[in-house]
């Protein structure tokens, strides 16, 4: 534990490239997977053109902003 803290009392943070990519992929899939299912459903009904007019896009933007805030705060702590 003492090795993880520098003289100034701040944590040393080491980033593993693969772990960062895995985290980004999982967060992206968390947001995109519901829209993939919606696209499949609309395509089956022949209404795929309605995909970009759905009000759920506002919910997606809120989720993305929330994930960004959580990631930023976790990096700062």
C-alpha cells in the first residue's frame, strides 16, 4: 500500500492499454445494445427509418454524460 502513494500523498495511477480498451468497449456496448435491439425490432416491422426520430436518444445522451462524470470523478479521487 505504501508503494501506491507518493510523497505528496497522491496515488500513482498506472494505465494498462488493454484494460482501457476493454472499459471503453463495455461502456459503449452498455449504451449501444438497446439501440441495436430497437433497430432489429423496427427493421422487422419495416420501420427502420424511424430509428433516428426516437425520443430515447435523449436518455442515451444522459447516460453518456453520467458515465463521463463518474469516470472523471473516479480518476480525480
